[in-house]
C-alpha cells in the first residue's frame, strides 16, 4: 500500500512539473560561483522592466531567476547549444544570448522582441516588427550596444587601441555591418598577435 502512495505522489509531482513548462529544454544554470546546476530551461521572459528565466531542477521544482542571481544559463535544442549571459547596463539587468565568444571580444544579442503598432484612422491597423539589438563586449570591459547606423565610427573607436590596422579597415568593402563575424574573428587574431609579442 505504501508503494502505491509513493508511486502516485511521484507521478503526480512529475506531471505537475511537466504541466508547468511543457516546452522546457535540457540545460543548466551557471551560479555566481561558477557551479553548473542541471535541469531544464523553460520560459525566458523579456520586457522593458527586465528579464526572467524559468529553471526546473532535476527534482522538478521550478524557479524563476532574475539575471542578478546567476551568471547565465545554457540549453540544448537538438544539436544546437544556446548560451545566455547575465549582463548589467545602465541600471538594468538582462539575459543576452551569446552569438560569438572570442578571447578578446564577444557579440551578444537581446532576444528578438515583437513590437506591435496600432493605427487609428477610421479603422484599426496592426503591424508587428522584430527588434534585434546586438551588444559588443571587449575583454574586461562593459557591454556596449552596437548600432547599424554609425557602425563604422563606433567599431573604429572600440578597436583602435588594440587593433589599429583593423580599425582603419572598418567601413570598407568586406568590413561592414554584414561582415560583423569576420571583423570579430580578425580582431581576436590581432589581439592574440599583440599578446604573443609581449
């Protein structure tokens, strides 16, 4: 009889935890002291107020974590690995997705958000558009929002101290916003050369 009660309670708790987040994906969180706690990553919420992530531990207990509480999290979606880091910018905590992680520079992205517009001119018309915000982080420095407009001047200013030759190329053919990953890889190589010379 005790076996039946134990089994029933276990099945009920598992079904409740699955019901809370059916789309949860296997992953882990990284604590402030660099421990990895395994479980599942559920809903990731972003708003103008801040970010939250649902983490379900291996026992099925859900937690809603603010970016100030952890270093980040990782989850697996098929063969793809998605990593997010907690970042602080102008009194605002957020989770940013890692797009490129080099030794000297990183590219992060705010998760895509949909903005809805409603126009009232005799009738209501709705439009939605995706907003994607990129961020650059140089080694041991704060994150900087990266803008498509003014990209050339912004990237030149960021790179001129450690990679002056590359900074002069920014804005020319092959070194524009659409070539961002190429630029980041080259910056990493230039910085590595400089370190080897020391």
